[in-house]
């Protein structure tokens, strides 16, 4: 470059600077006139950014965007406002956690240009839940002027706020974003607190609109939207996409994401010019669409193909796309468990390849369940006939593809036809729930049902949420069973679990029904599958877990909360069933105490017929882990089984191997009971999620006692191992080049040595241990269903043909597949199946619910010690009744019947008797008032209730179905456990003949 040209360039630069300086002041004046006053309030700590903005304002037409500030915790951008600008910015921030967003537009075009100014401000300073939780219980100094000023603003504008909670709420907001509280007008802080409060009391989601004053004399519409535990990423992006799609232009936006110490809350305020969108009237179609689409953000993932292909392209609404995704999930889970061909991607392709058919299926579903549609059936039936014909004649010219997809679409039609009620039209839903008549299974082809138990459930309920799916299956009218959630950590893991979850739920519920023979509730199970793909932080995994569980619980209550006449309370639920349904849940895998209490509280708030009795394992209840109720039965069965093997439980030495760790409920309490009562027991193998422990001489009793019910097996001190013993750790790994290695600590003659195993070596050893380690007794107290199956059961036997354990007492549900149970017993292993061995946990839960229905919380707490003692005595009796009957019948059959067959027979006999008696009492309700039958009802209950006249009247006022069920189960169990079949038949015949001849005389 020549000196002359360089000199000219420098002159141009100086002129540009002079021009910018000249216009900066006028631009600043323009900003003061055309930006809302709140802009300067919220930006008062950003004078440098405003100075830059005033300087570069006129250059925005030549630049896509200008950065005013960019640090680790903050980004401020200036842009010309046009469709998609905010969307573009948010797409670049989708992997960042936004704690505060402020987007505002000018009220006039930028001087010399034809577009409005848009300022986008983002802060990235989310506080951790733990830090907020700790701060809430500590002293926090909030200036009195702020505290009193915000309180006055609340009282003036939001008098229905819960002022008892005011200090805690303000402290929480201060801890999350002190700068926001300090720099915002008092009215705005009050508004945010009110929005948070509304979302809390309204089940975690709230939308409200109201008129607000804009610039000058203009009137704006203020839209306030709050969500508890919102989607972790992309949420603001998705909200803005809704506004854009509905043609609602946002002038200003203030969005906070804060933590309440457990999970985040999204609190958003959006301002719209009233002349552009009048949403303050919540009866308008535009408001209705906005409400539906905003609430639907809880269901629809932005990265799903339905969202990308159908919603953003305006093929269908967000609600319809969520329903299509539910169709896909239902069809996949119903078909994949018996056929690998019906993989998730294949089912997805079938639907996504036919948006026209998807729309027709949605239309059919809406015709069946739209509560505002008059004469639904007249609309539904022609649509059903049309779609049935269309599916039956589905033809693309590819024979195999047509047959494949025809099965999928027929399954979807069955889903729509046999759904009896759904919360699809409930506005505040955070998940979808569908109560289905199990009769649809009879219309599926045999190839899709022949791997299921032959007994059919009484009800099936399907759940669909943003991050997972679930099934609840119950085998009788009144039913109870645990809620387990499977957490998957990758797409392959999620799809693999989804492939089998329908069958897993079915088998577990069926097993539970066999297990529940001693109580008035039939068996059920709820299995949910959480998609935690790409989420590594345990705190974020828990947030997503709680969101799924709370959403499913709320959806459950949407369709099962009914009045005394059995009518669903929510008018948006069309009910083709028409009866009340008493369903009890309980804690199972990944159901934490915080959610147990939250679900119980929610059920009370929603006035579910069982109140807190919906969930067992509460503080006002009998905690399974604390009292070891399940393990009490497992160990009782183990004691009698060992006696049958010639081993004195209290005096002889014997070896036990276990799956499930010392911190687990079943395994941990079983170890505790064995160590407490068996002075010579040797526990030589323990496996749990953290690793494996093996000791040829058995674990050190003191060391096991140290970690029992507190820590996993990885906490066992390797120095306490005997020679030949070792620990392998799932969580202690290192990299060696590209190889991942797992730590192993082994005790040798010279001391403890460290080794490192390859991935193959780790899993080969870990998975083989339950099969190869020798013991007298094997107690599976944890682990995946069908760990021992028809393909690997032979590994349980050594080269000499002897089993590695003489007996197996199943503490974990379905640990052994039915085929493997048969094969093992045919080869000489004694197996006491899960439906017998671990039944005491559910019996305890049943008595907890009875206490919840009969006693107040205060009465229960006051009498808890005595009541729990009564229940533990009942558990001991019920376990003893069955285990002795199993061995008695085995002896009578001279080995011609297997132990597990006898267990099944006992369950079926009691359940059949129960079903017949329940129907009889239901058809003859006055029988329950007969003194003899009243006595039977009281006999079923713990003495604290049955011996106390104060509770008799309350017991008699229980829901009538409960009285029928209690009476039925008490008679059925006593007849099977203590009856004399021949004598009972003789008594029945004599009674019949006596009545017959007396009439004749």
C-alpha cells in the first residue's frame, strides 16, 4: 500500500469516527424516546454496552448483528428486528443454560432505516440446586426497602399470594439472581414471585394474560408463562417458535430460570402490542391456540422428527404431533417385544412417510374424545370405517413393506378403538395418559402376544411424555404394585429397553398378581422408561426423572380422579368406562422419597379417592427399607428352605451368594437379618450396580455391618478380604490409550494387589459370578428381569453337573425366566419363586394404605410403633403359611410337581376364590353387614385397628369395594392355607342337600 492511499484510508477512518461521535448523542436520545423505560432499568449496569449501541446504531443495516458485550456469563447483541432473528440467535445458544433473557424492540424504526431495533440480552449464571437448598436454610440479608417494597406491591396487585411463604420465595429469588432483584422495579419482582407461586399451586404449569401499559398511551398484552422443571435445553427457543408460528409478534421478553433447591422453574413474561394480538380475552381462538401450543411444549421435543417435519412446516399443530409420537411409541412397544423387525426406526418411518394418514388417525382420535363435539359417535363411526378400509387395503406396490406397515397401522387403530379415556384434552397436562381395554390384545395377531402370560390384565394404561413412555397394568379392579423407572443413557439403550418394556410390565404385573394373593388388592405394575440420552450430570438426570414421574402421576390423576358415582371430575375427559378405579402405587426402582411424598401430596390436592393412600413408603407409612418388610419374607422362606436341605439356619455354617447391594432394600435387609440371626452364615458373593465382591471364606461380618443399608459394595474395605477374595469396580476406571480399564483389588498371600481389567474381562467376570460361585443358597436381591434365562441356565452347573447353589430364593422379581426355572428344577435346584418369596413387601404396603384410609396422620404417627409391630407379625405369619404349604404339597406330590408350579397353584387358587367371592359380595352387598362376615373383615386387619372399637365405624365406612375385597381375600386365603379340601367339599354338599330336603319336606 502506498503512503498516499494509506493516508486517504486514515482520513476516512477519522471521518467515520467523527461522524459516529456526532450521531452517538442523537442516537442515545432516540434510544431514550423509542425504547421502553424498563430497557434502561435492566441495563443500568451496562453503560458501556449502551454507549457502543449508540455509536454503532446506524451501521446495523450493513451488519447482521453487533455484539455489545460477550463474556462467559453474559451476551448482549443488537440486531435489526425481522422474522427469525431471535430464533437464529437461540439456535446458537441451545447448548448453554440461560438464566436470564431480556429481548426488547424499539417502538419506531432505527433512524434512516425501515426496521426496528432488537436488543437480545442473555445471562448464563444458573445456580446449582444444592447451593440454593443450602442458602434457603441459612441467613440471607435482603435490604428492608426491597423486602417491604415488594411485599407492598404484592398486596396491592396480587392479594391472593400465599404470604406465609413470602420470605422463603423472596430469599430463593435473591439467591438465584440478586442483581435482578436489586435492579428491577418492585412491581416487577412482585410479579415474578406471583408467577412462581401460581405455577407451584397449579401443578407446575401456568399461563395468564393481562393488559399492561406500553410506551406513551399504548396498551400492551402481558403474557406470563411459568413451568416447573422445564425441558433442560431449547425451551426458550421452542416457546419463541410457538409465538412466531401463531403470528404473535413479541415486543419485549423477560425470562428467568431459577432453582427452588430441587429443580428449576422457568418464569417468562412476554409483551405484545394489543392492536397486533388481543389475547387478554381468554375466549378467543387465538388465545386457545396459544394456550394449547405453550402447554404442549411439555410433551414435544424440538429435536423430534414430528416437530421438525410436521410442526415447523405447518403440516399439523404441536398437539397433533405429540399425539402422533404417542401413536408411534404405543405401536413400537406393543409389537417389538415379540418381533425384532418392528424396531423403533421402522415404526417411525411408517408414520412419518404418511403425514396424510397421520392426520386422519388424529382426526379419528379427536372424533372419539373431543368433549365439545356433539354426537361424537355419528362422526366417529364413518371415519373409523373409512380408515379401517384404508389400512386393510394399504398398498404401495411393495408387498413386504405393505404387510409390515399394515400391522403397525392396525395396531394404531386398535389403540384408538380400545382407549376408554384419555387426558388429551386436559389443558394443563404434562404427559398423555390413555386407559385402554386389554381386549385389544385378542385382536392383535398371535405372533405379537404369544410371548406374554396367558392371563389378561383387567386394565392397561399407557403414558407418553416428552422424555419417556410408560405402562401401568393391573390384573384386578382394585390393584396395587410398585412404580419402577428405567433410566437409559444412550439411544441404543433407550430403544433396547423400549423394545421389551411392554412385556416386562406385563410379566411383572402378572407376577405381582400372583404375589398379592394375601391382600385385598390384585397385582399391578407401573414401568416408566426415561430417555436420559446425552445427559451426564446426575443432578440433571434427577431433574428429568422427577419431571417424568410428576408428569405421569398428574396424567394418572387426570383420568382416575372420579366422584362417588364414578364420574371423572375433569370435564375434558370423555369416559367410556364410567366406574371409579382404585389403584395403589408403591416405590420401586428409581422412585425416591421426595417423589413418593410429592405424588401423595398431589393425590390429596386432586381429591383422589385414596388420598395419600395412592402411594406407600411415605413418612406417614411403613418405609420398606427402614423396616426390612420385604426381606423379612425372603429370609423366612430361606430359613425353611435351608431346613429342607438339612441345614439348621441358627446353628450350622452355610454359604449365601446375593445380587443386590448392601445399600439396597431387599438385599441389604436380607444381609442384616442373616448376620443378626445366623452366627455361622458366610456371605461370599455380592453384586450391585457399583461392582462385585467375592470372598471364598465369606465377607468380614463387622465390615459388612459397617456399610449395610448405607453404602454400596464398592465401599467395602479391600483390606478386610480373605486370601483369594477380590472386588471389581464398575465406576473406577482409567484410560490406557484407547482402551478403557476397570479396577480390581485382589487379596493375595502378600497383601492386597491392584489389577486392571479390559471391558471384555470386566463384563465376562461380573456376569459369570452369579452362575459360578458356589454356595448353599442363592438370593437374587436385585438385577434385571430374566438375568438367568433359557440360553444361559446351564452355566449354573459345574463340569461335575452339580449346581453352584442347591436352592434359590427369589428376592428380586422375575430374575429367572419361566423356562429357566423349569430347567433348573428339573436338574435338582430348589427354587422358591418371587411371587412367594418377596410377597411381604406388598402385604406391608397394603396395610399402610389401610392405615391411611382409617387413621389420621397424627393418629398413625402416635401409634406407628405398635402398628408396625402388628404388621411385622402378620408378615411372619403369611410367609410361614405359604412356605410350609409349598413343601407340604411338594411332598404330597412326591416330586411330580415343581416348587414354582405349586407356588403358582396356590396363587391361582386364592385369586380365583377371591374373584368369585368379590363378585358375589358386589352383587349381594348386604352380606357384609352380617356379624360373621364383619368378624372376617376385622380379622384381616392388624390388632391395633381390629381390637379398637374407635376404628370400627371408620372401617365400615371404607369404600364398599374395599370391604368386598377385604372380606373376599380373608376367606380365600384362610380356605387355601388352612382349609381341608375334602372336608370343605363334604360340608358344602351336606349343606346343599340339607337345604334341598328341608324345602322338599
